[in-house]
C-alpha cells in the first residue's frame, strides 16, 4: 500500500479479509442464480468453506453508461 499511498496512515478499514465482486447484467439474473438447483446444492453449501456465513456482507450497486464528447464512456465496467 505504501507504494500507492506513500506515507498516508495505514489502518484497518473493514472487518472482512477478502472481497468478492460478481457482476450481473440484470437483477433477475441474480434471482435466477439463487433459484438454480446447482447453486442451491453445490455452490451455497460450499460458501462456508471460504467465508463465515454469519459475517458475510452483501453490497449492491450498478454500472452506469454516460455519453461524453459524443463517445460512450463506461463507468465501473463494460
């Protein structure tokens, strides 16, 4: 971090020791994944092997597309 931020104070900013980002093109895609039998039988039970389910936090957001100088500028992804 020091290479990026120099002498700025280093401190703990969040309880998790890792973050995972998953991008869905539509909210319905997320709903469909949660309803998928494979997800329910294989993926979800495996979650506890990688993270503490009691301390798992979900953060939501979205990508926006903007037009700048006549070009499509993608903010946060493609």
